[in-house]
C-alpha cells in the first residue's frame, strides 16, 4: 500500500471519528449553542477528511482540483468555528455581538471563494492573488487557533474551579499538538530544509477531538452552564431558597424567598448572606466552616426589606463536584418558624377536638353506623341531610358549645342552570359547591344539605369573627372553581348564639334572613354571568348561530336607526338581536345541525326556543322587557305565528324588527339543510310575505333604507 493510499484510509477513518463524536455530543443537548457549534466543527473536519481521502489518490489534476475545492469547505471554516466555540465556552462577551460573529467568519468565506474560483487546472492565478491567498490563509488559520488556545488557557487559569482548570489544561495541550504539527510540517520544514510533508491537518486535528472527548467523558465538558441549570431550578422550586457561589456571594434567589423578604433579586445579588441578618447573627456564616461541612442554624432572625424581622432556621448545603470534591457553591434553605409553630399548635388542637368529637359520637356510631349513613346523608353530595341536622340540633349541649354560629348557604342561579343546561348539569354544580363548603370548613364543623340549593353549617364554639373568616375562605375557594364555563356563586348568612336561653329556631331564622338579604344583591350579577355563559356555550356548540346572532344584531340596529328610534331603543334592539336565539341552548346539537328535513317532533322542539329564551332572560330584572321581545320574535303579522298567535301591532315593534332581520339573514346564509340564497331572492321573499308574515311598513324600510334595494 502506498503512502497516499494509507493517508486515504486514515482520512476515511477520521470522517467516522469526527461524525460519531460530533453527533454523540450534540445529542446530549440539542438546544445548546455550544453543542450545535461543536457539531458544525466536526462536520467541517469530516468534509475536509472525506475530500482529502479521494484527493490523496486522485489520478489527474482535474480530479485532485475537484476534491481539493470540496476540502476547502472544511479547512476554510474550521478555524473560525474553533474560535467561535471557544468564545461560547469561556462565556466571552464578544460572542453576543452580531458584528463580531460576522467578522469571525468573514475571512474563511473570502479564502473559500478564492480557493474555489481562482485555483485549478487551466486557471492562471495572478501572482498577487496567489501570494495573498497563501499568506492570508496561513495568518488566518494560525492566528485564530492561537487566540483560541490563549483564551482556553486564561479561562482555566482564572477559574477557581478544579474541574474547569483540568478541562482547560487538557484542551490547551491537545490543541497545541496539532497546531505545532501543522506549523512544523507545512511551514517550518519546507522553509528550512525543503522537506514537503503531505497535508495532514485533518488527521492532526483528531488529537484535539480526542482531547475534547476526554474532558466530555471524565469532566462533563459541554454540560449546560451552571447558571442556566440553576435558573431553571430556581424558577421551578417552591421552597424558600438562596444559592451562593463558593465565595458566599448570592447568585440566585427563589421566587418564594423574594416574596418572603420583599426584595427584588437584583437588590441582593452579589451580597454575602450576612447582608440579610442582624449583626449578632452575621458571624455565624463563616465561609471556612461552610466549606468543610453542611451546617444548620436555628432560631436566628432574618431582616426583611421593610426592616421587620422573621425567626427562621437555615440549612446550608454544599454544592460539590463528586469526583474532584471541589466546593462550587452553597444552597441555603430557609424555614419560617412561625409557620412551623402555628402548624404544630393547630394540629394538636385539631387532634384534641377530633378525639373529643369521636368520643361524643362513638356509642351511636358503633350501633347504627350503616343505618345512619343511609338515613342521615344526602345521596347527591354525601353531606348530612335535614333529618340528621334536626336531630343534631336537639342533641347539642348549648352550655358547652357556645358560642354556636349557624351559617346558611344558598347556591345562586341553580334554577337558571337547570333550565339552561339540564338537571344533570345542576347536580354537578351542587356537588361541587358541597365539596368547596366541606373543604373550607374546619374539622369540628357540621355541614348539611337541607334542600335543593340550600346548606347549613353548624359551628360550635365559634364567635362571629371566626365565622366570617371561615365564610371568607369558602368564598375564596369557590372563586377558583368552575363547572364548565360557570363560576360558583354561593350566598351566605349567619347568626351566633351567645345566650342558651334563645331558641335555636330564632337563630336559624335570622341566619336565613341574612342569607336572603345577601342573595338579593348577589344573584343578579350571577344570573347575568350565567346568561353570558349560556350565550358562549350556544356559540361554541354552533358557530353558525354565533355569526347569525351578530349579523341579526347589526341589522336590528340599522333598522332601528332608520325608524328614528331613540339611542336607548337602538342599543336595546342591538342587544336583543344578539340574544334572540338564546333559548336554543337546550336544543340538541343534532337537531340544530340536521342536514335533512326536521320531523314533526323535532320541529316542535325547535319551536320551544322563544319560550325558553323568555324564561332565561326573565330571571334578570334589567332584561324583562327584552324577554318579551324574544318571546314574540316568531309571531306573524297575520296571527299564525307562535307561541301566542299574536296579530298585527299586538306584536311588540322590537319583535317585528327582529323577525324581519332574522328571516333575511337566515335566507342569505348557508344552513345545514340548504345553501345560501341570493340577496335578490331573499328580498323578493320579504316583499312577498309583507302583510302576512311581516309588518309591511317595516319591510319597506328594511329593504329600501337598510339594504339599499328597490322595494317591488
């Protein structure tokens, strides 16, 4: 085998090495710019080696020139890629500037263009161009490599971390060897003793790649920078944590810790931990002790931004390199002692109350546990029922349980939900409300469902202030819950018994009166929100209905303007046009979207929607008049409409306008059972039915003024 054949085989072997290691390293972290750049570097070496594998054994100048130009893609780019990669590794600020990155890669691009277009068989390259190319390419490659080696050396020398120092040492040595081999074989030997060694830079570079391989395997080189890892950890942690570097300077603060202290992160960055403590406690954080072992500091006070203090325990854990035993930094975990003590006290108190309550009911539970559950629990919610509540009130020893607070709760808008979405949906709402009330109450409280939407909470040994706190907590929890798109809304009323001489029925009555008083102010808002949810649900169920409602609303508004209605009437018509089909919420999607002719029973179902819409809107006082218009929007001028067979001007003006706008838009829109009709056909139908289905005067205004058509 000739020397050139051997070099060709070695070059192909180098291709496999470069690509294998490049892909292996890239797959460790595909999103990292360092890994991406290293893969490009291995790719440039692979192209260079692959092309030289065939250039070595080329039989003529043309073949050699082709492979040499392909190889130029590698040997013109690898130096720039190495320098760029080193800038990324050493976190050099220059790499952040796009202009600098452009200048790094510009020389390689220039020399690649010259190599491809200015050299080769039958090309007469000017001497000046050739001299510029050879001298410039030499300076470009060797200066870039030298700068990269120096940066790696400085990076390791300046770092306090043993791991980085070892990485730097191996990289500098394995980079210097191919650098010196290239310099010796391609420049020094030919200049001094005229010995011409074949170009083997692509093989020498295997030494550098193997050096990188060593630090990747042994010292975790190319791992994500600690700052990125730490940022992700600190974003996710729910603990009160501070991370400091090996000098004890604060580097990261968890969001929970910032909330506890009241500081922004940049206000404590680069300070030592002593910054957060009183002078009496500052001496405890001795850096040499922290480096030697993990520590715990108990019963010390941390100073918040508002200068108030907080008693805490602090655990200091070292961040260590397991192989090198190098201390990289510290994690400080803070424990708010107030929360611990309060939780312990509460747990002990709850445990005592639980035991007392268990003892008071133990004999009854042993005898009638199964029967009682069936007899005294509400089947829908699992809560106690009215029977149990009444018996419990007769058993309570008012002398021991005073003050006794009785709270009544009523679910707002249940009837509207049942009418709109069905009783199964209403049952889900009741169950969810029961869960929230039960979860928000204390262990000693008793919760019962006494009616369709009514609950009672007995709170023994609870004064008015504590009762308000519990109710406030339940309301806050209810705001976080939804059934479908519906928010939970519950009205509460309570009364506290301080004197055992007062009859329990009087307490119940006052709690109920207070609850209904609150319900009067809260229910309208709930009903309004429920109407909004009904509209949204209807539109989600049938997008055509949403578009249709908006178009009808706009047509109603324009018609009202042409009829010289007042501004209030115009806005009212615009709103009722949007709501006119709200009753379709209870109509099956199958019927609404049926492409075929409706059966008689399906048509009767459709005809219910004006009455359903009327009932829904009637629940809101401000919409009571609009409800009348919705009820009548399918009445006919000749009295043959539905649901009340009104005739002529017995039909409200607003309903007559909606009827025309609704019919017109239905005709010109695509429906599930037919395609859209041309506007001319729709206008003709309006004119044809004026005086029978529609108010003839409004039809004339609608056609001529709103549509701008000629009435025939």
